[in-house]
C-alpha cells in the first residue's frame, strides 16, 4: 500500500489516513525542513522552534482523520504552524525583539548598483541558463512554462498534453537537478 515517492502531498495524506505509515514518512521528509526553517525564523530561538515544530506535527497527527484535500496539504500545514505561532504570541504577550545586530545587518546589505553586484547577478543568471539547457526537453519545457510564463500546473498539462501529476513530477525533477547543479 506504499504511495509512490513522487505522489502529491494530498495523495500521501489520503494514503496515510487510510493506514499507510510510509506515506506519513514521505510527507514528513518533504516538509520538515521548510516548516522548521519557518518556525526558527519566526521565533529566533532554536529550543522554542524545536518545541513548536514537534507540537505542529502532533497537531497534524491528531487532525489527520478530519483532513480534507480541498485546500492542499502544504497550506494546511503552514496554517497550523501559523495558528500555533499566534497562540504562542498571545500567551507570551510579546513579539521577539529585533536581533541585536539588526542595524549592522542592514548596513552590510550590498549596494545593488555596484559593478561587482551587477556582474555577480549576471554570472548567476548565466549559470542558471546553462543548467536549464542541460535538462531533458520535457523538464525544461514545463519549467519554462511555470517560471517564465507563470502558467498553472493544469495549464501546463493542457499545453503539453500530460496530466497535472506528471507536470508536478517533471517540475520537481527539474528543480532537483537545478539545485544540484547550482549548489556550490
């Protein structure tokens, strides 16, 4: 009853709700880093972010029976996290202070008009262009339609003649290859 690795979050949730524990493992693996990063950026305290992270996943586990795929899993997960953060702020009656070095951080921001910055951006765009040229045709096509034309997954499916899940899969593989190619 194992869901395929390229299954959507919604398919994985439905599989998990039907008793497939490996589907939860896949969903957790996909979303643990983005969720933790979101919480850490909001809370600015690793110990508190760890606690909140565990609490959010416990709430996901507790609410799985009532989950409906109409809004999408990612939005649902981050809505739980957002609500949990709001509960925390209300309980503590404060927002975290700005980091002590916030003024220094602002002053260190690079001037976007310097020749070095302009050259760096050009080099990054060129590296991206070269990496995109190395993608298989079907992945390059769906990536261009999504990023350059801002088409929805359904619209890309209509253009390419494939289903929405195939489009998602091709986009995911393309993005994975680009990340691998562009990561120093």
